[in-house]
C-alpha cells in the first residue's frame, strides 16, 4: 500500500513539474515578439526563438510583426462641391514597436480601423469630386501621411493606403456624362476655330507672296486649270487671260 502511495505521489509531482516547465518554456516564430510582464510591470521585449519565463510571476503577450491588411468599410462622404459619394479603401500596416502596441492602446486593430474611417471622411470631404476621381495617388498619400503620424504613438507604421471604389449615384453619373459631352463639343469648336485662324493666316501669307510677282499668279491660274481638267466631270472651262484682268483693273486717266 505504501508503494502505491509513493508512486502516486511521484506521478503527481512529475505532472506538476511538467506543467510548470510547459508554462515556463515559450517558442516564438521569426515574425513574432513577446512583450514580457513581471508581476504586472513591463520588463522587456523578447524573441524570436526559445523564451524562458518564471511561471505565475511573468506573463507574455505575443505580437505579430507581419504586414496586416485592413479593409476600410464604405464611408458616406460629401465632397467639397456638395456631391454625396460612397468611398471604400484598404490600408497596409505593421507593428514596429511591440511595447507601444501592447501598452499604449488596448486593441490597435480596432483603433487603426476607426481612425482610418474618420480620416478618410475628413480628407476626402475637403476635395471636389473631380479630384477624387483624377488625383487618387495624391489623396492616398495625404491619408497615409496623416494615419502614419497619428499611429506612431501606438508603435504602428502605415505603409500604404489605397482608395478602392468611389461610388456615385445614377443622377450624378448622367450629369457627369453630359458635362463630359459638352466639354468635348467645346474642344471641337475651339480646334475648328483655331484651324480656320491658321488657314486664314496661311492664305494671307500666300496672297502676299503671289502679289509680289504677277507671273506667279498666272502660273497658279494655269495649275488650277490643269487640276480641274484632269477630273472626270462634265465641266466647261472658259480661260480668262490674266492680262485682260489687269487691263480692266487699270483706271483710265
């Protein structure tokens, strides 16, 4: 009976020893760090690799250092020119200071998400709809800079911010289409007018050159007759002597 009692005692002691060792030994992967607290006080950041803790005296919180992807839900935004749109974005960030991300903020994922939503509405509300559609790179950079500055106190580095969708209601889409069509018509009229202006300038220049030599006008006249005669059409030509035109243009004294 005493032998069985001793065996049970040793088994219990071994089980307790194994449990203590299991709670004292921690293994951290290459992308993990452990924030260690001793009797509730911060005592350091450890890892990666094998970590030994004093059971029931030290506690460790694992922190993942890999880049995280945060999908910002669609936000209702009123642009600077009073257009209502829905905007969604995605944020890439990672923890660079495990101590701050554990001590300075309760849940850095939730805090970053809420901050991203408010920053997205605030920044886009200062710009017109045309800027949201045409200048996304600049807006992404502005949002990323603001988020990175504010999350620095939490030990978080915001690497990239990308605006995914800018959804506009149907009535505004039709208005934008009409505006684009009117813009194209305006450009076509301007190009046509500029072409007429350039053609008139070239015609004036040609007239001035031809006026210097009357023979040049005669040659131009004959060249025009040659072009008309080469066309297969029932056209009747009446050559008009240039000298007769000059004689008629001369006023009698």
